[in-house]
C-alpha cells in the first residue's frame, strides 16, 4: 500500500526522536520522552495560555506530577483520516471516542475520507514489534507544524499507531479495551497528557482514559480533561487577531523537533529502585556501531523500522546477561521517522558510553506466551525498559534520560561514577 502522506509531503527529513537531556544531544535518540503538542493546563478556571515549547514539564498546576497539559491542535475542527491498516474493531472504537468523548467538547471532530495537508490525524494499526508501547501518537518532522503567537505548538497530519504485536494483546482484546486505547490516543492528538494512576500522583481520584499503563482502563474523559480542551484558546474562523498560527521556516524546527512521541507504554516505574529491579539487565557499555535493523508492519504501507545498536558491555551493574550477550549485545532503537533517519542516530550515538536499563525481547516473548520458535528468534535483541531509560556519560558527567516517571532526573548532572553507584545501591 502506498503511503499517501508521503505523496503529499515528500521524503521524510532526519528526525530528532524524543527530548534532549539537559546536558547533551548525544543521547537524543534514546531519550524518547513522552511529549506531543505540549501546552499548559490547569484547574477549571486556570490560565491555559502559551509557554516555551522547550520547557517540557512547566504546567500551571504546582505540585502535580505528571502535569496535566493541553495545547492547540491547529483550530477547532479536528479532521481524522482512517488508514487502510486500521482494524474494524479499532475503527469502531475510534469513531465512538470521537462522537461520545470529543465531539461534545468545543471541538468539531470529523472523519474525512481524503488525506490532505489540512488533515489533523491519520490512524494506523499494525504489528510494530516489541517497542515497549501498545500505541503512540507522533508528529512527523515533515508534517505541517509550527508555533502560534502564544508560544504553543500545533501539528497537523499527526499519526496514531496502534501496536498489534501479541505482547500488547491485553490492550485490544475486547471492545472495552479498544475503547480505552482509542480515547487515550485521541486525547494525545489534542495535547492531553498522562494523568498517572491516582493515588500515585496528585489529582482527582475519578477515572479518565488518560490514565497511563491501564489495560482495560476507563473509556471516558474526566471533566478536567474536557475543561482543558474547552478552555484553550483555539483558533476559530474568523481568525482571532490575538492568536495567529505561524509556520516555522523550513529546516529551523529548533525545540519543536525535540518533541516527538506520546506513547502508551506497557509499564511505568515510580522509583529508581523499581526501574532497576524491573530491568533484565542494567549495563554500563559503549555504543560501537549502529546499523539498519529489523522492520515490522506492511513494507508497502507505514512499517516501523529499527536501528540495531551494538553495545560493548563494560560492566553488568544490575541483573544479568546470558553468555552470548556478555561481551556485546544488540539494542533495537525504533526509527519513528523512517529508515532515512538512521544516519542521525549513528552520528549521535556511536562512541557514547552510558548505563542502559534493558529488557530482553526474548523474555517479553516468553511472558506473552509466544511459541518457543518466536522466543528464540528474539534472542539477542534488547530494548530500553521504558523510553528514556538510559544515563549517558558526557565527559564524566551524567546526562539522564527523560523517562516519563522522572525517576532518572536526580541522576542528571552528577558525576557518572556517582550515578552508577546509585544504580548499584538501588539494585540491592
């Protein structure tokens, strides 16, 4: 199947996947923070105005983690195109979410049968492999996007990807599960952020589909989600003199390109100890090579390509490795912006040392009950336990990944040897 979006926009440019750590861009492609269309949020009567895009966690609900945010989606009309890969069940759930959860807000949500540059969302579903997430929303670097006059990001032709890999079957096994994921991912397309799972974070105890890591979770928005959508100063015709959408010059995406993926990951960890104990292995190692790796999905449609990064192991800080991986192992890095981005990944990572929190893909296949043949096929492949689960070594100083739970934040900027010592302590 021909990718219609590429017909409209041309070849994809080199991406910046994830969000830059505070100390270095070297680890940009592994610090895949969960951020898309970040604006500012608040209580029902709070200000929902603009802020600097590069300030990722700056919302106006002090003391709330993770923050509740929303932002502009271009205008009040939200146009959605269903790709041919979308299953009937997910199409039905997405239509229900659009009609029952989002259209009753101030947004006018419509399904369109033609893909144009004015389309806001394109929905896909395929088996994308073990990326660590059941679904995600992504703003491609070549999509129509920019910053409005209040400093908030807008993006059209966002992509929703539902991952039909067997490891995430619990998210799609019945109508209720699909309704939850559809409501959740659609919320990201208008800038809604994860709530966490109360009482793990401050906030209302009532359920919302924007809870993170909740298979079979709630299927409706909370009133605060609705208030965020309705309180935002969207542009509606006639155009407001106060807010004008401004496209960014080509090739000058700046901080905008540092926000890429908002993912419904399969797990979250509330502390460094929890993250360390959940890892199959935490290794101190050096990236010695990056090459094109495997791909999953329809080759003629929108497959997900991976880069295969070879890590030379210097030390197993926690957990353990099988003998075949004790010297070198393969970390698979999802290339959300296409195979052409691998050159940027290679130039960013090769030669870099870090501490990697790893999940064995053979173990996730076993846990999912996949056949032994598939478990063996996954042997030797690893992913990060959660997006951003890496601590880079920049001239002896730690550059910590921006994992969604924020547990690596205290390691950022301290001596790398001290960061390793804290990880060892957490492993006890």
